[in-house]
């Protein structure tokens, strides 16, 4: 999966507890990146044991994100993007995808994990259009009040909020629907919310992978039904083709439409009227 010459050989990052796995680092490992520790690789083992094609699930999500960001910038005319739970820099970062269409697009990355801030700052050192901050999606007010957000995102004009592969890391008790509603309340007319998530489409692999996420050491990772996921878009109009399997959302010639994890991931984009 990786040659492991990543974080193991790097100087320590403040506030990182090496005895606890991190979602961002586990995701990086599953995607074949280098930013992970032994504890993350151990936890990932439980995921692969449950569903061996778990990496494809992450790749399906990244592929959807690429198409969705391209659509938002090219077709919907979006020039400001707030990416919540953005993750570690990886192949095809959101600002790179957006800038391939228009280099002036503003992007603010937000993640709870301090390692994302450290790596993002290094990557974005000389980029005036894009920044990264630490924030918790459960506190939407604080994110929108952050000076980096107020500087780069004019919330009186249309903007897009990306919630890719993040609501499923909130438990039912953390009420991801209330988080989505708080985001929607902040959207100006013509703005968009992307949500993509693990899907419980009534197949055993979804249950097995959810169990591995919840009980395999990470403690987070809910597979939600179509009906549950539609609630993320309350108050918004779903753009065509609606809430679908991620690979069915405006597929292009790079979309893995024959993916073995096709039925385990759903995605949609809602528009505020
Ligand atoms: C699976 S990754 C998704 C990364 C990227 N959005 C993507 O779709 O490829 C989930 C990310 O959400 C972050 N995260 C988890 N809980 C969070 C929270 N409460 N607030 C902000 N970020 C959070 C994790 O640190 C991780 O980087």
C-alpha cells in the first residue's frame, strides 16, 4: 500500500498523539498516501479485513469530488469553496481541480486534525487564493466567523460548501442533520452544499464495514440509508441527477462505473434557491 517513508521518518507534529488513530491519516493510508503512523495502519487492517476493496471506496469518493468540483466551477459558476473535513493533501486537491478551470477561485480548507493544518500550510505557502484552518464541523458558527473564512469567502455571494466523506464520521448523537441545517442556513441564494457519504443500501458489506469502523479502533463511520442522507439536503433543491450512487453522479470517462464498491457510497449536491 505504501513504502511507509512518510510520517514515521518525519519530525513530530505538535498535538499529535501517536497512540491514537486519526481519520485523516487512516484515509490517507487507504488512498495509498504516506502520511500515517503504525496505529493508523493497524486500524486500516480491520477495514480491509471487513471489505477488501475498501481503497476503491475512497477512490470512488475522490473521483466524485473531482467531477463535482469541476461541475461547480465550470457549469455552476462557483468561485468560492469552503471544504469541510478536507483531509490531508492528496492527488487532485480541491483547489487544484478548481484552479484548472479558473485560477482565481477562492478555497478554504477546514479540518479538525492538526496534521492537515501542518501539511496544508506547507503546500499552500505562496497561494493567495487558498488557505487551510483548523475547525470542527460541529461548530459551524465558529467556522464562519474565522478570519480566514471571512477574508476569502463572501457569504453574500454564491459559494459552495463541500461536506465530502465527513457527515458519516459524526455519530447520530452528534446530529449531522443539525450540522447540515446550520450550513444550509448560512448559504446565500445560488449557493451549493455537496454531501457524500457511506451508504447503507441494505447489503451485508455496509454492515460489516460500519462495524469495522465503529469497533475496529477508529470509533467513527456510520453507513446511512438513502432516506437518512436525503435529510442532509433539507431546504435545498437537489441538482440533477439528484442523490445517487457516487459513481452515477455525472460520470465521465475517468469514472469507475464498474467499481466493486459502487453501492456503498452516495453523493449529491443541493442548491439554495
Ligand atoms: C474521510 S476524510 C475526507 C477527506 C476529504 N473531504 C475527501 O472527501 O476526500 C474525513 C476528514 O474529516 C475530518 N474530520 C473528522 N471529524 C471532523 C470534525 N468534527 N470537524 C472537521 N473535520 C473533521 C478528518 O480529520 C478527515 O480529514
